[in-house]
C-alpha cells in the first residue's frame, strides 16, 4: 500500500549515517572532510534505521562517527541518549533500536535549518548512489482466496525467521516484521506483505534480491497453503473482509482517513505498490530528479497499471490504486506544482512538510494521536496531544514518511506511481527510473522534453492516466508516443551505465510498443476465457 514504510529503506538509502552538511549560498551540499578525533562533536547518527519496534535478537550496528557542525547534532543528541556502547577506533557501536523511541531527547529546540540539513544530509557522490526497491503483495489462502489472517502472518514471519535467519521485529508481544542486514519485511494495514530492499549497486543485484525474497516466502507459505498475488488492488474482497493488523499507528490512521477523503481506507487496506528509492549528489541534482520524476510519474503509472478489478468486477480504471490516491488526503498527496518553481529546494520542501497535518507522535512505546496538528505547531511546543513537548529529529523523520506525493523526498527520492505486479515488473520499475535518473544524458533529455509542460498538463495526465493509461491524449498524439521516447532514453541510460541492465526493461517494452497496459490484458481475460470471474487472476498473477 506504499504508505507507512517507516523504516523500510531508511537503512537502505540513508545507511543510518548523518552526513556532513554545510551551507554555501542557497545550496546545501556534502562536505568531504570527515573530521576524526573531535569527540565533542563526533556522533553516529545511527538511530535512523526506522525499524518501527524492537528487534528480538539483540544486534549491534557499527557506524562511522561523523560531525555535523552546522546543526550541532552532538548537542541535540548527547552520546548518552543514543545507546552508545563504546568506541573503537573511529567507529561507534550503537544498539539497534526503534528510531521513533523517545530515548533520544532534544537538549535544545530543533530549528528549521536542522530540518533542512537533515534532507541535505542525503547528498552523496555518484559513486555512492544506490538502488533501493520496495514491493508489496497480497497473501491469500489458496483454497478459499481469503486474505491471510494475522495469526497466519505471524506463523509465516516466524517460519521465515527461523528457516532463513531473519531477526524478528515486535510490537508488544506481537511479531510485525523481520530484519536482516539492510533488508526488512513489514506489514501494511491489511496484511500486505512488504519487502524493503537493501541499497544495491546494480539492477542485477536488485532482481536477485527480489528472487531470493520470493523464494524464501514461498518456501514457508506453500507449506501453509498460502499464495501471494502481484496486483495493485485487492480484486475480490470488500474492506470489511480484510483483517486489520495489530499495529498501533494503523488505529489512528483508520479513524482519521474518513475525515479527509473518501478512499483513504481503500488505500490502507486494499492497495499494493512497487517503488524505487534513488540518491542525489546535491540540492541541484535533487531538484532536477524530482522534476523529471514528477513529470513522468503518470507514464510509470500507465506502464505498470495493474488494478482493474474491485470486489469481483471491473472498476472502470486501469490503475484503481492510482485513482485512490486522488481522494485519500489532499493535504499530503499529489503532483506538488511548487517543485517546478524557481525557488524550489530543500527549504521549500521543509516548508511544505511543516504544514502537512501530523498523524501521531511515538512516546513511551505508544502512538499518541496528534491528527490535524502540524509539525510547525510541534516545533512551537503547541501540540495539545503532548503539551509543551518539542520534537526531535526522529519525529521529523517519521513525519516525512506520512507524506504521500507522487514523488517523495526524504534523504533520497522515492518514485511512487506504480502498481504492484508480477516479479518481472518488480525488476522493470527500478530499471526504468535508474536508466532515466542515474544517467546524466537521459536525465537532461527528460528535463528538456518536459520543460514546456504546463502545471495543467501535468495534472491532466495525473487525473486521466488511471482510467485511460497510454491511450490518454496528450498534445498532438497519445501518451504512448511520449512513452516510446522515454523508454528509449531509459534503455540508453542503462546501456551507458555499463552493467548490461537494459534487458530488465523487456517487461514493459511490449506495453509501450502496443499501448496495451497489463490491466487491459487482465480485462481481456476477464471478458474472455475467465467467463467474467476474477478468481483466475489469483493463479494468473501468483508469485
């Protein structure tokens, strides 16, 4: 469902390290001089893995100690509050712990500069760019096609942990996820099963990770009579038939969603996505990638459209998952037109995020309902839910993960417009974006191609693509014709990377060539050999 990935890839793209940040004019960037031995200001920013609850097997993680002088991290995060176990050479050992835990107490108020610096700390040189892929899928009983109950999910998680040596992530006495190195498995509100992958260098590694994950999940699930479905929206069942996962934050969300949109509960309980998280080298690089990603997100939505059924019948859309986001919560979704303003940068995104209503604050192992109040209120100590209390950077990090635009900025950029699908498309989605955004020639070509697209045109594509896909009219032709040019740029970009990765685009090449989306193929089967039943989709798209 692509929403509450607190901590899926924070490990993956951030690596748990706070980078060196300096301000030069209006641009934030990484400084390369890592100062060693200045113990007063050296600190490991190691509690940002965003694992949402304690890990059962106690592990320690070693992070290099870095200084971040501008925002006085050492003063905001005294060594004693971070769970430090001792120093060894230039490293600090930190016990793995939930980032939202309030053990991290701010000793002086956060400033807006701190929040901007947090985003800027994601800048890294090109040789350190990585690919972080996340995907969700629906688990179901093969005999009944009913969704997995929590008890079955717990059995599955325990089985994967024991057989394949994953650490268990608990909330109270309930298992809610797994962690192994920089990969994690988590549960979405309706039991959607999510892999948040490690930060990897090549798409070959990404696809190998997907295959390994599916092998492990199937090895345990098949013995339980459980299968997994690769699709963007639950094709058969109503919301009332979906079991609710025992995670504190989802109760808050479930109560709040109907107040701000008509489809928020559908988003929580009945959607699945695949997304890729990508790095940037500087504020200017982030801006260029953000703009290219937003402009082309409707094309990705069309290429991967795979959710045409609701409660057993065609729903009138090719990507119902994408349509749902248009009426989930307008305060935190959409195409963010301000990203195309000349003034856009880290600071403008912070201003936007400060005014997005909050969901919760995590204190004393409990989620406190703070819905409707803003992080700006929190910064001023004006949250009625925790009167007088001020936020720390963990609160900021968690807040950023509750904002759901088509492209999202954290310490990396998340491409969020695609439906979940079968495994070949799980490899194709990161290939598409890596080819476009990690190659300078392709990225510049995209920016040139989309430079004269108006805000109204971008919004029109966002509105129409969920229904008409690649057949959406655009200027003198169809979106398919734009997609042909874009796919060629993605392929060329991958070829210039030199890792022989362009074959991963084969899964979408036919879609572009024919203009027929995966959803339209499913509809053809539904009206043809499936005899107007959606049940066969559980076999057709079974992992």
